[in-house]
């Protein structure tokens, strides 16, 4: 179980680098957030296709029936792809409009708390007093992060903060949809269909918004950064996470991945000079504690997305 826990912690660290590298790209080029979201998925798709094929061969070798796709079974996977597409765009846009640290803390830490609350009306899972207190703590922690961001930026970056909150709601929808539906589709087959659908959705958005024009400002170094985001945090991060999940309880896994926003805050301080300050660090710790409490009371597994 220790090895599995370490693999999940590694996945959280790899995911944490997404916002840092993205911020470097946004600062040095005219690349749009939605374009980077599409490129990230496009780079990762061949990798997940290979994993899907290997998964299907393994199932065939064990004489396990391969999943039969129908409209009913494909609908939730397409819905997950839609959530993934919106999340990619909104999270990266929040990073661009604010900072990598605050955007990730809000987007990823609010999501599991929202899941715990929204599961009541949507899935019939009644939240207890502890979950309600976790929500209150998450709101307080978020408010402290906003105050800290105002101090460091010298202004209220409300637009970016609201986009980060939107990303949190979208990811909560992703989690609730994955918990509500159970198609029996293998892990990497689900991942490929989800990412492929998200890429198809983002492609016309990028084309209509003129996002491909920003590619002209990318040099060799920037293209390597794009490739890094598609390969390391996306491909290797998910592979590390799913490998660790094989031997790690779901509740423990959901708690370990809360290291991701803390990793981002640390990396943003080291590489981007983003300082949260005393109020911001206190808010981050309160928000993280709220996530741990909400994750412990949540019945579902939480995969990382950043």
C-alpha cells in the first residue's frame, strides 16, 4: 500500500506542474488558455489510445468480455468529455487571469467540498454536520485566499477568481457524473473516450476564437513546454495515479491528491514568485483541511485533473 500511496503522491506532484508551466507559456506568448487545453489533450490522446488497446488485449487474454457501446453507455462518457473540455478551458484561463497557486487552490479544493454538498439533492446522499462545516471552512479559506491575492496583486482579480470557481463547479459535475453512472467500461477506455470527446469539443472553439493564431508566437522552447504538459502531468500523471489506485483505498487516495494544490502553491512561490502571505497560507491550510474532511465523507473516488 505504501508504494501505491507514493505513486498517487507522485501523480499529485506531476499534476501540480501543469499550472506552473502554463503560466510560463501565458506570460511569454500569446497562446490562449483554450488552445493550450486542446493541445494538451491532443498530445495525450495517442498515449491513452495505446493504453486502451493494451487494456483491451489484456481483457481478451483473460477471456473477459469487452464492453459493448450503446447510446446508453456512451452518453455518460460523452458527458464526462464535455465536463473535461470545459474544465480544461476554465482552469487554464483562471491560471492566466490570476496566478497558478490561487487558481489551483480554488479550483481543486472547492470541488470535493461542492461534491459532498451537491450529492445530497442529486444523488440522495444527505450531508452530515461535518460536511456542512467543511463547506463553511472551504468558503472561509477561499475568502482568505482572495484577500491575500488582492494584497499581492494590488487589485481584485475578480474575473480570474470567478473562472476558478467555475472550474470547481465543473469538476464537481465531472465527479458527480462519474459516480452517478456505472457503465463497467475499463479505466483507460473511459479515459480515452473522455479525452477524445473533450478534444473534439475544444477544436471548433479554438478555431472560432482564433486560438490557432497564437501558435505563431511559440518557439522551440514553448513547444517543448506544450509537449511537457501533454506527456508528463497528463499521461504519466494519470498512469501513476491509476497504478497507485490498485493498492490504495479510495478514501486515502482522495486525501493524498489534496497535496496537488499545496504542491502548486510551493512551486508557484519558487518558480513564479507568487507569494500567498500569512493570510493566504492560512486560507490554503483551512481549504485543504476542508477537502480532507469532505473527501473522507465522500463515497466516490476523486481523480486529479490539473
